[in-house]
C-alpha cells in the first residue's frame, strides 16, 4: 500500500500501458482475539496471485518469506507452494514484511510488501 501511494498516478498509467502483462499480489490476514487468552490471538496470513489458482502459483513464485517480530525466537517463516500462508497462535505482530521470491525463469528481484495485521 505504501509503495502504491508513493508512485504518481501518471507513472502508474504509463507503466500499465507499456506492460505486456500484470501480476497482482493479494495479501490477506485474519486476526481472532480470544477472551482470557493471556494476550495470545489466532492470526494467519496468506499471499496469492489474483486470478491464478494456488496450484499454478508455483510456476511464478518460488517461496515467500514472512518477517515477523525480530525479538521473538521465530523471526521469519518461509512458505512454499502451493499455499503461501502461515497461521499462528501467539501475540500478533502489528506489521509483517513479506518477501516474494519469484521463480528463476522470471529473472525478477524479490518483491517486498509490508502488511498491517488488524
């Protein structure tokens, strides 16, 4: 969201007209607070490509690395095809950084997306 807001609309329109195709990333999360849980919540995150079935995403995405709270034991989690998701029962971080590592055949650098858990 921050990246999209920082790019002027005229530049976005120009790039869209010149691009042979577009890939749209969808990052979603669920957050479920339980009463009397001692501050722990059930939360999950998922990354997918819009319009592409999960089983076909592996042709484009090699892996997704979720960077969580660096203070905790589990600072990052790597997910692999066909589902690029994770689920935890713990105190949810407020922000998770996702590194999308594209398939080598695409010759693309990893994409960094920051996602707020709400």
